[in-house]
C-alpha cells in the first residue's frame, strides 16, 4: 500500500505578521524551520519512507521540503525536490502583502473571511479557490496517482489554499464543506492509496501525531503557548515558574493557560497540582494513563475558549 502525504510549509515571516502572502516569495521564520525539522523527525518515527517529493516553486515551501527530507531516513534524503507551479499558493491579487487586521477595519470581517475561505469568490485581481482547484486536480490525476499506483510514497509540500484545493480533489471534502477547513503548518495529512480494479481510492488517515499537532496549533491560534505542567506545586508557584521560564501566557483577562503533558488528567489523589478547593471541584479529573479520543480534544479546546473569558487557572495535561 502506498501513501500520499500533504504538508503545509512552516511559519513564514508574513504568517507571523498576519499578512496576505499568496504568490509573493517570503522565507520561513526560525519557528517555521523548527516546525519543518520536527515534521521530518515525526515522519521518521512513524517509519515512513518517501520515494518522490514535490514542492511549489515558492521558497517557503521548498525550504520546508528540504528540512523535512533531511530529517528522514537515508534513502528518502536522496530524493530530488521537484518544483511545480501547480502547487503554488493562491494568488491574492491586490490583497497580497496587506495586513489582515487592517483589511478587516476597512472592509469588514465578513468580507475578508469570504476572500480567504470561499470557493468561488475572488479577491480583487486574484484567484478563487475554484481557480486553484483547476490546476491542482490535473496534477493529482496525471502525476500523483500514477506514482501511487506504482507503489511509490509521495510527499507534497505546498500552501494552505493549494492544499485545501488538493483535499477537494482527493474527494475528502467538497466545495460546500471546505469553508471552515484550515491547514496547520507542518502537520501531515496522510492518505492511503488503494485501487479496487475499477477506481483509485484515497482514504485519509489521522495519525496520533497529526491529532496532537493540530490541537497544539489550535491552542497557539488562541494566543496560548504549549507549556510544561509542574507537579507538587501550589497554583501560585506554578504560575510564577511558568512565567519565569516563559512557558505560558496570561490572557488579556488575567487567565493563565498551561498545556501539554503525558497523561490525560490527574487522579483524585493527584489533585495537589493546584491548591484551591474550587479548582478541585471544577476540574475534569480524567482516567490516568488513558489516551484521549480525537473528539475529546475538541471538547477541551472549547473549554479553553470559555476559560479565556474568565480569570481561572486552566491546566490541560493530555495525550492522544
């Protein structure tokens, strides 16, 4: 069985600055480089070998592909990165280079979201997602599927909207339900390829790495930093240490959020992680050493959003 891996490039300078990038060639940040290297190491841990690597013609995608392959096994490292314009990011036209926050002020959040997410609406002098699909789909059918049929494992490193279009082309999504789909940087989307004699079948497979990486990215999107959970400390000391080590953030309302760990929660005997009785009553004490199902992460994320509006200490400690 062969596999197809789709990967969005690591954080770029304009991602960091919250600007529309599109077809403008912008390099990775140091964080983006770390994300790419980590992605390669994770794929290696999963025992994945790559036979063919494709990238867009933009440097942030090419750099990501290089850092990923350099951290894979020796045979995968030898692959030449083939650069194709079909995987280039959607052209944002007159929006390119502009700050998203400023456009929201001048055009409204609804219009900016429509430019970013809709299938048919084009930004001024730019491409729609439908336009991107028209160049991505032939590439999938004429290049990728032929390699998969020969038993080759393929890695495609590209951009958020190019990969959204790609995921429509695979049949995973449609133009109607792609609107809210966001592609996190350097999180692999893995498809298993089969041919039943009549048609090609690509079925998406969410790995544990994929689930936790997406969850971490969603946490960062809330303005929170993944952090270390310290045991046997009062809540006051926990906050002091995390702030001192730059491992957490205070929200605008004063809430403090810490996320990461190796367990799903603390047993009742382990409630000394915080010292106030109110927290003991309100915390969901999960079963120790039991992994979370994917839906549980969504529930936790929603709780985080609610906690941001309060002044509570939020500690999440779990694994997939």
